[in-house]
């Protein structure tokens, strides 16, 4: 095996430095194009269409697309896929789509082969960041710091790691016998955790590399560095059993965008299609009835106990009888407003009356007339059984149906966001 003398460059490093010299000699001033590429093949074997499965109300790829967008460091953001539905979701979340060829869409295809195809089709891209769709706790700050290492400190590749304190053993098979041996410890001198720095393990969140490295079949090489992420942000979803655990982790450590949930003071909720399932029952005697889930009523009480106001909405496009509305108001102990004009106009009149702005409003809607309000509200949600155009307008999709706990789920989401924002504020504030 060839040895490398001190100060001697490898062929790989000489090639990278040659490219850098050519750039410098040409006097090129063009800013290097940095692209984020999220690989999302449709043929996931573990979890069908895992990349667009809803996680805490957001498609899995939505978490990393949002982090990449809000980092502000990428010239372009791409989702590489071979599936129509993944393409639709990616575009909905604002990403461009690299429609990969059949040659790199096989079960045996590697991530590197797909990135090489992307690089050939996009020769203007100088730095490629492969972001893993299965890392929903990625934050913009992680990407900002990694990009600075590439563009400001001159690294050719940067990849994310997490520090683990695991004692590792290897299984050894020799003929018919099997035994084990330690890999990173001396059993006679087991170190205490506080006396051991641990090991750096790839967490799979992202891999930055120059296009030259990718073209040479490498994601890690040249002048290379790691970016260490804390364990709480190192979530990688491989199998279905990870999903509930990941969801709890995301609710606590995920990145929810630039919204300021701590500002929200008012929740507006449609009666028909949100608080109720939209059905109006009628007795033989002509009595009109609706059903309300106890969990939703309990959720309203939870929110009001936190000092937020809840107003129920009945509109001309889906009215409920006045007598029934009065009973609902009494049962929920919430004000109920009857809207006669376009919803956005009525809501804007209401928030002016309350001396609020749109960012201080949470909105739960379920139909086309709600779309504008869903887009404008500080936090918005829809029940899972809403029409597709409405689902696309909200930033949270409840996993519960209308009238069956959707309101309670949204309220829990609001309270979790507020709690997370408060924790971040306490961490960032000086002692």
C-alpha cells in the first residue's frame, strides 16, 4: 500500500487544487452556484412513498425543503424523483424537480449515480448538497454553517455527523465457531462517558461536495471536514417503527419555518366541516342536530386556559340554523360569528375589530372559500378529509377527520409550537 509523505498531495487533492488554480488564473468572478438536491425515489421498500408520508402534519420532504429555503444559501433547490406524486408535492413546496432517468431509478442505483446525472444535466452547478429527505430535524442554521465551510473556508466536501458514545463489538466467525471482539475499547479499562470524547458517526442529514468530486465518483474527498450536529437533531427514518418516535422528536426539535407562533392570540374555526363533520341530522319531529367530539371541546378549553380566544365561524356558503348555532355557542362557550360576505373580507374586518394582524391568527378551514385565509394566517390547518386545493393552502394537515378530533389536534399543534418557541427564546436570551 502506497504511503503519503508529509506535505505530499494525493492525485485527488492535486486535481482539486488544479481546478482552483484555473479559476483563479481566469479571473472568474462568478459566484459559485450551490444547489440543494433531495433524493426521493418512489420505490421505497421499507415504507411505501415514505418521502411524502405526512409527519407531524407535513410531508416528509417538506421538512428539509423548508429548511433549505429558509437557509437562504442555495441558488436552487431540487427534488430528484421518478414518481409523479412526489414531483407534485415537491413543486407544491417550492422545489424544482430533477426527473431522474430509468437508469438511476433502479433498486440497485446509488445516490452518487443520481447526483452524477443531476450534475451532467446542470453543468452550471458548482457545489452540490445532497440533503436526505429522512432527516426532518434539519435546521437552516446547520446548512448555513456548512455552506460557509465550503465557500468561506475552502473545503471541497463537508458532511454531517453526530457524536456517539457507543462501545462497539464485532462478531467474528471462524469455521463453526463464532466469537466477538471489541472494536473501540479495552474491556479491562472501560472508560467513563465523561472521560471519553466518543466517536463521530455520519448521521446522513447532508453531504456537500464540489461537482469535480461528484464527477470523480466521490461525495467525500479533497480538503474535507465534518459538521457536528447535536443528537436531538439527528433523526433518520428508516423503518415504519421509527415514525411515532420521529414525530415526537420533530414536534420538539423540528424547524417550523419563519412563523412566530408565540404571537398567535386568536383561533378561528369553521363550524361545519371542522368542528363538526359537516353532516346535519334531522329527527322525525324536524329537529336539526349536529355532533361534536368531546376531544374537540376539551381542546377548546385547553387553548382558552392559555389565554387564547376561540371564535367559531358559520358562513353563507355553508350556513347552520341560528337556533342550532346558539346552542353550539353555549356548549363550547365560544363566540360564534355568521359571515355573509366573502370570508377574507369578513375575517379582515374581525381582526381589525380585535386590533390584531394576520400573523396573530390561527385558522382551521376545510373548503375552497377558506383558501385565502389559510394562506394569510400565521398558522393554518385543515382536516385530513379536505379537498386537495385546500390541503395545499394550509401549513399543517391534521391526521384526524373533521368532527373527529381535528380541532383538538390543531390546538395541540399550536400549543406545542408556542412551547417550542418559548424554549428557543429562553435558550437564546442572555443570562
